[in-house]
């Protein structure tokens, strides 16, 4: 699993790389959006200082999660992958001066929880709408006899009233 509390200044200074498998059950905000909290997230993080002297956290995450199908409301397996480039800054003013190629990660003097960063990136990478690729297997509430009865009932023509009005003239 990912280390819980880390000092990003030390990690960037030492150019640390972290590879981990984080259980989805340990990411409560993400697990709340899913059908189940089973599975793992593959995480690769690189801490370094780039040519412009910006402290960076670049990462790749990949997971297969059980989301909820919007058609049938049953679980559907969804692959989620994301790459991100974050610049580690301490103030909003520093964040405003960053190049557009990186997003700010505003930290204070306290250690940060890497699972929170990974969880946020995963939530942002989830598809807006999830559904099965093939036709969903929905069950109907009708027995065979009831469905036949409904099919045989003649339907009333909604324009019959107009026909009567026309014949009155």
C-alpha cells in the first residue's frame, strides 16, 4: 500500500519513485461512488525537481472498478486509467505562476497522505455515465400470459376525435 504520511519536500529532493497497489476499500470517497469496494489501484508516482526548479509529482494510476450501470442499475466493470502532472506549491500565488502543463498541488508544512491524492485523481478520471457495452439483461415484471394479453388489446386511435369533428362539418 501507499505510505500514509509523507513529506513531499524530502521526496522531491531525493527523486523518489513509489510503486504500490492500494486497496479500493482504503479510498472511502471513491468506494462510495462504486457498486463495490473490491479490487486494487495500481499506482506509480515520481517525485522530482524539474529544469525550472519546480517540485513535481507525476503519476500513473490504473484500476478496474465496479461502477453502477445507468441502464439496469447492476454492477458493470469499468477500467480507469490516468496520468497526471502536479506541481507542489505552498500558496495560491505560487499556483497562479505555474505553467499550464501542470496542475497545482497546494500543501502546507504538514505531511500529506498520498492515498488522498490518488483518490482525487481516480474520482476525476471516472466516466460520467457507466453502462454495459452490450444490451443490459433487464427482467420484466410480466409473466408470459400477461404480456400476451397486453399485446392483444386494441389501442384507441388518438385522432378519432378529429375525425368526428371533420364529419360534423
